[in-house]
C-alpha cells in the first residue's frame, strides 16, 4: 500500500496533476538544485546492546528437558492377505486384535525449563514431563543431569524439577502484575531442539483466559516467536527478570504465528513454592461442600 501510494504520487506529480481539479500553471524554467542526501537513520546501539546483555545473562539459566516414557503398542497379523481391507472387513477388527502381541515402545519428548534457584530447582510445564519414566536436563554448558520430579500442577500446567548440580545460573523473578502491553520481552527456549534460542517480541496482551489450555488461566500473550520445544522456557523483560513460563501457541500450521502464551510469574511462583514444600498444590474451598472457592 505504501509503495503503491508513493508511486502514484510521483506519477501524478510528473503529469502536473493537482488536487480538487485546480488548473495547472505554465511550466517555468528553474535551475536544478541537487537534492541533499538523506540523513542516515539513527542506530539504536544502546537498545541493541541491552538485548545482547539480557540474552547473555538469561540463556545459561534456560535448560533442555528430555523425557522418556514407555508406551504400549501392539504387533499383530500383518502382510497379505491380512492387510487387505476386504479381508479385514469380513473378519472384523476384533478378530485381528486377538492376535496382537503387546510390546513396549519408548516415547521421547523435548521441552525447556528455567533454573530459578541455585540449589537446582527448575520450573517447566506439566505437559513436558507428564507420565515420564525418566527426565534428563541438559545445561547450556553441556552438562547433563538426571532430574527428580518434585511435583506437578495440571491445573496451571506447571511442574518443578530438581537437579543435583553446582555453579548454576538463575533468573530472578519479576512482578508480572507490572507488565504492560507493548513492553519488549524475550523468549528463551529449545524450539525444535535448538538450544537456548532467543526471540524478541512485545507483550501483546495480559490476562488472557478461557483459552482452553489449562483450568486456571491468566496468560501473557506475546508475539515473540514460540515453537514446539519452547514449552517450559523463559519469558523475560528488559531487566532480565522472569515474567512468565512459555506454555502454548495458537497455530494453524504447528509453527509460530505470532500468538504465544506464557503463565505469568505471579501465578507460577506460588505454585512452585507449594510444590517444593509439599509436592502438590492445595487450593482453598469456600462455602458449602462441593463449591469451589478461590485459592
């Protein structure tokens, strides 16, 4: 649109057009004066260096979370004529299920996590570690550790891990209630297995709810690129503070479309505290039995 309008204006000027049907005056001969060169665009070195500093500070505190779980499949009758749809329709699928031999298969998944305590506490998403038989954590310095699952909270899609390691980098918590729409934020995680990837965006909205992602929702929406593998990673502000845990994206293709969601720090932090203290989250109940209260 901008280019089209610009070209149209240039053409109209060359043809001598004026707005509102004014007459075109006789051309006059004037001495051409060379146009002054355009002023160079300002370079925001300070802002750029600030992002570099933030990335350097927070990347070591974001980890890869690898999980393995054992699933059960079936191995039954295969090959001709058993693969023939007419053959299977004649006997019925129930007939073939009788011959299936249960077998185990390893299912692996990859997500992200954030170190929030020098003693090895890591916060991530519940869906990253749910039903995992084994959890491993890879640090930015390539050290790898087995992680212990401290607790999970499916209602907020959060989980807490612990690793026995020294020399850990951490990210300080922010007050997410002070976050404003339009603020710059950086998302750090492991999209598609690419360690400590940093993307830049803004806060698109706060207080997003009724998304169908979790039972308790108060999401930060951002256009910072978030992709599969970013789940459990960090969303940080321009002070290098943790404002949210990246959790989900809205996508019709499976990849980033500029609509991502993070659990705000003011929701995540008390969940972490409860999981560390008791391994589960206890919510309050008010009124008659069976009536949920606020907690």
